[in-house]
């Protein structure tokens, strides 16, 4: 039994998600990622249950573990009560802790995800903050969103929202005291430290590549190598 | 047309409804033993080329059954016809002969 | 299809949903894209049905989206959840209703993990005290807001002005339901009707006069995938999964789609736009898409709310053909007005999607 | 005086044991809850591995019980041990004092509708192995002729969520047999078997597998994950072809679920009254796993057949005969000294 496997087993999600896998493939059969990426959750579970650290390390450095969409559809189907999705989540956490996430294209996306989502949480109290959701970065949000963005305060008023205002309601301004509590939670549960590590690893990489932070963000936001796909 | 910056991903799903059965039946007429494969992997395990290239009789037969004949031909491209797989096949399939027939029917 | 067979399964998944007195927690995505849906939920439950649904401005995101994008540790998200629960307790409630499906699934998962590993629960309780000086508590009943609308579906039907019926033919509308993956796929017993044939939306549609259409990819994820959407380079995954669903439902010719997850209606709506603009393909009638609704919007429509009060002008797929089909009146001139009647201008027209 | 032996269950185990005991000169009383004798065998058409008609076997069994007092449509309402004999009250009002009891309560078929994702009882084309045997037995045909048919192994077996982690032993061979019979009836149809491991352990079973392969039946190593109905009313079936590590889909006209074996409810009812112990899988536990397989912990109470776990028919017959011998020895040692 290897050290990486031991660290994985400390994760509650792995303890809950890994019983003995019989390689039946019910997870892969309906997995959204297995259809649209080069990905087979069954094989991931099998690799982890073999407890071979060399193979686990390879996984932690690979793009493979970042393909899952965490829909957890696999959980319903497994006849052995495994949860491939939870195992993936544990692998991702370990990949971040060990720094291995920086070795794959999909893993390096962590920089931007950590930055944007947690900026929203710590500054506004939301994962998604309507005002920060920009049409330019989200053309698929449609021309109707372009209109919403342009008239966002009017639209929220019209639709019973309370955008950035006091008191309860949709997209209200969450009091600073509550945001401070979120920050304290981040500090004592390891989120602040994790975000700092992800940030430093990304900035170091940007420097290596001779890119500004903005250029680096643009790169990881848009790049998509054909190797992820099936044909 | 708008360039959204991403596009559809190809599906990996094998659609058995679309597997070309006719060609496979003509192979089976010539090589009835192709039906006897039980996917044990003895051929792949003993394959000389398989140690260096993605070569496998087992996978080639499976690809043909799944209607993926291009994959099947590719999986046999590096075969040197050494015949080790024929020696080890527990179902007595003349794999060497089978490989030649597959190349004949599916090869370009 | 044997309807009786589904009824037998529904009978086995009876979830206990208290009648009244809830602590309400909003959804990040629903607030951003469907603020009127949450407003409608509160208006129906509080003002039309006279229920006590309490909201405090002090609650926050549950952190679920950041967590499922792998950007915060499990312990962090659990402590944020504990804070939400503690607020409920502080304001004197024990029934918790949330607007978000990701939250709902995460609450179920968290409470199950706490149950299995009491030492973890203890640690979270300590974290909560250290960070917020709040007393740890757990809800007695945890429901999703769609569970509540399901519970009140008959009362809503009794107050309805319209039915989900084609006014010209008298035929029930053909409705596709889409359930958020985290509603019951992890814990089938936590969802009305279980995981394979959830009844929560079916029950609403049936009560309001529509007919449910089952199709092969009904259970398939909309393709949100958290990081698979937030990063532009990954969005092919998200698009491809929705595309797969629409290709599968197309032969069934649905009139509309109803959803209970806040993200799914956004994706099912917007990916139709992308498919139309890139492939020239549309799934509704005459170049239109299939309109996608939240359950609050559908409840609002049958109860006679003005479609523009429900925020249907912020959908990309136009809803007018469906409103015409049901016979719901709307004023086109008011579609793009602000609160005080100020004209906000019109969005650009898509090139392909009508 | 002849000793009374009560046999509970009129399936293959109960019938064969009754026949042997009656030939040995015992007064055998057999109680069967169903209208007709034969248990699941009476509902089957042909048997693996050689497709012997089930009726032939059943007729042979019935020939052997001419001297047995058979009560059909009869439940055991109550049973208890008095001193060293058993007192049983049957639902037909008859009370029996028996010196030994053979429990041959067999198995119940796993309720396939519990695997909700397969849609049994919801999607029209989904049926079970038992339904398929009935179709064969009644000589019915599917019309129009199916273009594609699938067989799903391990339905409610090797499945912790379905409450049955164990293998039901007979389903692989049954699936392969039914697949061959289907292919014989509809040679143009594509026939698929979805399996996890092919457990063709018995004599001639592997031959059956080879025969199926030669007939062109396609074996896909992957458990079916979900089934849905298409707009044409056909079945869309999804699995992973684990040998090529890719998801697979196929449209079928019929899908046959190999429902596994669960402990018999009626058997449990008797077991509870006598405090018989069951193992984690719900089947009765023998006194030990090797030398006293037919004995329960209760003196005078014996087991035969699938009430102690999934069995093939030959296994069941061996058990029935050895149970009869154990009973004979027990009576001789305890009642004839």
C-alpha cells in the first residue's frame, strides 16, 4: 500500500465512494464525460483500488481526472455502492495538494476557477454573481444576456430582484459581517491556504512561459488540445 | 456565424445499430472460427508486435464486432505473422489465417 | 409504456414534506438568471397560499459550485453549510427549503457523511463556533423548493387560470421534465419518486393539465459539469451533452420543458441557441426552439401571472408560441420595459433561432 | 407403523425427496402452496445444458410420488416441535404429526421491477427469463419478428443495492440457452448477451457457450446500465463494452432480464415459527457447510434444494436424495430402537 493511497484514504469521499469494484461498467455506460472525452470512470476506480502508487501518481498528473462533470449519475447505478464521482473528487483534491495538477492542461485550469469563483464568494457571498457574468466571456449566454447585462439594474428591479441592495432578496448585497465570517471559515478550514498555493503555482507557471497574468488566464481559459477527444 | 470559441465533442459511444454486419458475416463465412473468440487475451499477451505497437487480435476481433473496422485493421497493421498467437489460442483459432482474411476483406 | 408501472414506483418513494414554516435559502444561479422565479416562489407560497417562508439577508452561497469545481476543500463547504443550518436554528426554524439542486444534493451528502462519521461532524461544529460563534444545528426536514411546489400542486391547480392544454385542440401539452442530477441520483429516497422516475415535476405537470413525455435521454445530465462550463475550452462537453438530449427528445415533439434545477434551464435554453447559430438546427416548430421553464415559472403561468413578471423575456428561446398555444395573453409592447415602464431597448435578434 | 414425514414444498427438491422417502416406506405428506406441483420447473420450457423439455423431468418426478399424500394450494399455517415430533396445521384444516420435516421451500424469483432502471413493468419490450420460458412453452411468437433481442445477466444478483450480493448460479447458462433458442426462432435477429463474468461451470455448459458463439450471438462484457423507450416503442439499451473501454448503445425489440434467486417468502414463514437461522443472504443456514448440508440446527428438520441458496436442478436432485437418506438415518436412530 503506497503513501498516495494512504493519503487518499484519509478523504471521507474516498472512504464513502470506494468499495470493491467489479468492473461492470454501469458507471461508464451513462457517464456524460465518458462519451465526450477520452475517459472511463470504471478504469479510474480500478486503478485506485489496486493501490499502486505509481499508477495513482500518473493519474494525479494526468488530464484524465479533470474530465468528470461531477453530475454523480454514476452513483445511482453502481451495484457495489461505489461512487466514481466522489473518488474523482478525492483524486482532484490530492492532485492539488501535491502540486501534480500543474502537470496537465485541464489541471492548470484550477488557477482561473479558484480565482473567479472564490472572488465571487468572498466579495459578494455568491458562487455566481450576475454582475460579474459577462457576455463577452459567455457568448453562449445569448444576445438576450447582452441585453440583460446592459440593463442589469433595471432588469433586476423589474423581475423582483434586489441587486446589490440592502435586505433580503435575489442578488442582494450580503452584509460585510457575513462575508467576514465566510473569510474566517476559509482561513480555518484550509481553503485560504489552498487558494494561495494554486495561485502561486499558476503565477510561477505564467512567469516560466513569459506571460502576464492576464495572458496566462486567457491561455488557460481558451486552450483545448485535441488529445482530450475520441477521434 | 458566431464563433463561440468551442465546438461539439465527438462521441465515443459505439452504436451497435450501425455496425456493418454484412462484412462481418462474409468474414465469418470464410473464417468461422472468428466467432469462437472468448476475449481471453492470450493472443495479445504473447504478441511480439504488441510489446511495441498497439497490436492485438483480441481487440481487432472486438472492433469488427462493434463495427469499427478501421480500428481493427490498424490493430493488425504491425503484425509480423509470426504465429505465436495461433499457438496460444485456447479456442484453437487459426489467428494467423484470420489476420490475413481480415486484411483481405477489410484492408484498403 | 405502462403508466401503472411508474405509479407503483412512485408509491414507494414518499418523501415527508412538512406543510409550513420554512427557512428559505436562495440559489446563486437562480438568482443570477431567474430572479423572478424565486420572487414568484415566495409570492405564491406566502401571499397566495399563506405559508410562512422566512428569508434572512445573512445567508450566503452554500459554496457548492466552488466545491464541485474543486476549488475549496470539503471541510470548507461543510462549515459553510453548517453556518446556513445554524442561521435556520437561530431564527427558530427546523424545516429548511433551498432553491438550488446542487445545494440540496450537497446538504443530503453532508448530513449523510456527518451521520456516518460523527467525529467529522464534531470538527465542523467546532469550526463553526471558531469562525462564526454560531451554534451547530441540523434541519429536521430538508426539502428542495420544487418539493414544496409539488406538495402545493393541487392548491395551485385549484387557483389556476390556465391549464397546460392546447386551447385549439383541447389536447394536453406534451411536456418534457428535466430533473437536476443532484436532486436524487445520489440518494433516491430523498427525492419525490426516486431517482429513475422522479415524480416531483411529473406530479406538477399532471396536476396542471399537461402530459409528460418520456424519452430515452431523460435521465441524462444537461452537461453543466461545473468546470466543464466555466472554462471556455471545456464548453464542448456541456454543449454536446445538451445536444444529445435534444436529439433524443426531438422525435417526441415536446411543446415545452420543465426543470427543477436552476442551472439546467439556463443550459437547455442557451445551448439550443448555440446549436441553432452554429448548425442551423432548431427543435421547436417553424424555426423556434423548445421553450424551457423553471417550475416556478410554470406555476406562475398557470396561476395567471404576467409572463413578463415571470422573467420569460430573459429566455433566449422565445416563449410566445407556447403562450399562444395555451392562450395566455401577453403584451408584446411591454416585454422589454423596466420597472417603471421605461423602455430598455430590445436585445439583438439571433441569426437563426426565432 | 409407518413414520410420518412432512415435506414442505412441491418443487423439484420436495418431489424428488418425497419419491425417495416413499420408496423407502415412509408415509410422506407433501404440502405445496401453489395450485400445481413442480415449482418453477413447471413454468419452464426447456432446461440447460441440453434443452431437455422441462415437462419430461417433471413427469418423471410426478411418477415417483404416486404413494405420497399431496396437498396443493395448501400453506403451513403453523408448525412447532413437540417433544420429538413436529405438529403442523395446514391451511386445509388438516393437522399432521410428523417425525421428521423436510423443508424444500426453494426460491422466489427476484422481482425484476426493483431494478427500476431496466423498466420491467414500465417499458413494454422488457421481460424476464420466466416470461421468456412461458413464451417458449406456449409456443407463442413475437410479431413482427424482432430484429434485435438482448439478454441481461445478473439482474438482482451480484448487486448490493438490490439486496443480493450473491451470484444466482443458473442465470448465465439460462441466458445462453435462451439466446440460442431465440436465435433458432429468429435467425435474422441480432442477439446480444450482456454479462460480467460467464459462469459456465457445469458439465456441457461451456459447450453451450461455444454453440451460442457459433450461432453468432454477441457477448458484451458489461452490465446494462439503463433502458429507455424510443419513439417507435423500441428499447434503447446502454452499457459499457468494458473490453474496449467504450460506452455502447443498441436498440432492441425485446430485453430479457435474468432475474436471480431470492429466499422464498413462504419458506421464511415456516422458518420463523421454528426459529430456523438464516444467513446474511436470507437463505437458511445448514448445520455446517460440508458434512451436514441437509441438516438444520433443529433435530428432525432437514433442508433440500434452493432454500439453502441458489442451485441448479442436478444439485437440487442430489440434495433431495441425500436429504432422504439423512431423514431415513435420523428416523432409524431415533424412532426404531
